[in-house]
C-alpha cells in the first residue's frame, strides 16, 4: 500500500525566513502528488499539485514544490514566510500500487510555526 | 453556497444515539469522499463514491453507513458509536476518481460521549 512520510511534525521558523517542509512517498510508479494546508477549525485547502510535466510546481501564497522521482520526494518550500502561514501542512499522494487507489493517502502533517 | 459544505459543524452524541452527517458539493463534481481526521494520526480515507456508486470502503466498521443519493450529496449515518470515533470528519469532492485535486469541506467535529 501507498505511504507518505512527513519527517517533521513541527517546524518553527522566524518570520521572513525561508522554510522547507519535507515529504517522501513510497511508490516508485507514477503518482499524483499534492500539498494541502489546514488552518485552525477549517478544512483542507490545496496549495499545489504535481500531475505531470515540469518537476517544479508553483502554488498559491508563494509556495512551490519540487518532484524528485529518484528520491521519491516532494518537498514544499517558501522563500520568505509570514505570520499568516502558521498552519498544518499535509502532503498527499494518489495512485501507485496497492489498495486505496481512489482516494488520497496523507502524511501525518507538519505544523509550521512562524515566530516574530 | 459555494464549494463543499458540511452540516452540522459540531455534533455531540451518546453511544446509543443515531445521527447523520451531511455533505453537499456545489462544484458539479462526480466523485465524493469521506475522511476521518483524528488527533496525531494521518487523515484516513473511509469511503469513495463515483457517479453515486460506492467504489471504496476502507475497512470501515458497520456503525458508519454512507449514503450517496446523487452526485451532489453525501451522508454518513452514525449509530452505536464508540468514544474512539470522536474526530473531525471531512467530506471532499473531485471531478471524478481518475485524478486531479480534491476539494474539502470544513468538516464536522464529532464528540462521542
């Protein structure tokens, strides 16, 4: 079955500093990859997605991610964070081998904490 | 209404109660999903419907019963739940199950006493 690993449960960063949130997935076959953000007491909002094509994907709010097939990674980056970026970030994958092919498989999430 | 809506937003129920969660999508999508989000655990896919037909049941206990009367509405009927079923239940929709992004509702926060 597909699995997603977000190594950091919590990442503290100073405001205006760069940040990288790490995501690795298990499948070596073609997959679709997503990053979602969840603000307190809200549902999930899509930040960006990789379906095919360019390995560098740009999303909303200045975020970008790079798909690396050889390392099965899809790390999320932002060059300069703001207080409003404080939230929970989830990496998700769809496709590949194993069951659950119709839905998304999520990582445990990374809590991004922006310090003034 | 726009996007994906869920009602109620909060629900407290006893273990012997029967209640239902409702999800409605206003996006013209054909696939709908239920996910469970528990503290300190990844989001878990529960059920998938595509064109009103259930395509996936991710080994969910029978005390959770989904219903999809049309492509715009999805229900989750609850009965004889356990305290460990307390969680945020999220509904999502997508154009279909073949790929692309899923759009999520705000969730229903369920507490089982």
